[in-house]
C-alpha cells in the first residue's frame, strides 16, 4: 500500500483545503495518509470526512514545533488520541505562540522597510481559506514576492525568513523533551521530521537524535520527498545504529512545489516502517505507551 505520512493543508501553511489534499492523495494512489499540519488538528475533521468517502485510511497526524540546542525542530506524531488533554493544552499554547510569532515577524519586516507585512500575510492566508490560525512564513514569503521585495519564495527564505534570518522567531516553542512527552501522553507514534533540513553539524545532528531517543521518540523521517539519496543513506545508518523505525512522506504543501503527494525516494528494504505499527489498528485508536 502506498503511504504518505507528511503533508500540509490550509489548516497550517499548505495551499489546498484538507478535503482537496485527501482527494489529490486518492488520485495519486495513496492508500494511507497522515495530514500533519503545523501545531494544529483543525484540518482533521474535514480530511477524515473526505477520506471516508474515498476509502483512504486517514491517520491522525500533526507536526509540532519545538526547540533544541537553539534551533527550531519539528516532531511528527501519528495515530494519537486527538482529545488527549495534554496534547490539547499544548496545541492551545502553540496556537497563541504562533500569533505572537507572526506579529513579531511582521514587526521585524516592517522595521526593514516592508510595511504591512503582517496584514499582508494574513490577507494571503485568508485568500487560501482561513483556518483561524496565524499566518506562517510561506504566507510572508508570498507577501514579499507580491510586493516585489524579493523575486520568489526561495529568495524570501534565503534573505529574510529562513533559519537564522530575521523572520526565524523561535522563542515561543516548547523544548524537544516537552513535545515528545506531550505526544507520548496522547499515545502517539513519534518521528523526528526531516533531520537533514536543520542547520546542524554531523555531530550535533547525532546529539539531537540521541536526545530524541532518550526523550522517548520512536523513529526518524528517513525519506522526505526527493531529498538527495545520500541523505537517505545517512539517515538509514542512524536508524540501524539506534534501533529506530523509519517514516516517509512527501512534505507536500502545494502543487508544483518541490514535492508532490506520494512522491519520495524509496525506503531501504531492511528498515522497519513506522506505519506498520498502526497499519492494522483502527485509525482513531491510539496505541498504549508506558509512561
């Protein structure tokens, strides 16, 4: 069965509504899908309704933001109890933090001669379908592009919004350990998202994985879209060394973007797929984790 365990909708920073993401996944032959919007579950009810009508197995998913070693890290949770109190509380706090973050990004860009950045990013978000969540960096990138402050989204991230740049506001996120604990309290299977996308040295990335494992994480996202094959190989080595499971996903945000639903490099055959752990259980039933 074709799976995709990492994608986004207008509930966070994607450009397609949750139901449209599911329909697109079905058209591309995906049988198991996890909608993993950033710090929100708002897209899941709509996605679940669409999936039921199409026969796609939709897994509860989320991509939570956290900090580790001064860097923003993303952690993926799957097959959890969506109504778990600790998870709901964490999401509420992240929701508030994202609004503060967006307002701060807007202030910083305005101070650099780009007035109306927050309001512009919010308007762009509402064009796509307002979820009630704060505008994210892709919305600011579109504002900068439309305002001709940059040529395209890539330049917007390279100059203003990427890691270590003016728009990279981190202070509102919980720690890695807190985030993993939150997901474990909801009975989630937990994967470290795109470990190669953080600006870390090899030794620091290894330290991150060690801390993730010690916190209670279960696997690594070994395959993230069409990332370089050598990165897949390097992550596969770490999965074997630490006895972890492996997850895969397109990290889809928009048609014609760098990724597409169900499009990613093959997972090495000898790795244990994370989704096998919840493949046979009902999509709404979390596994039991010893706390």
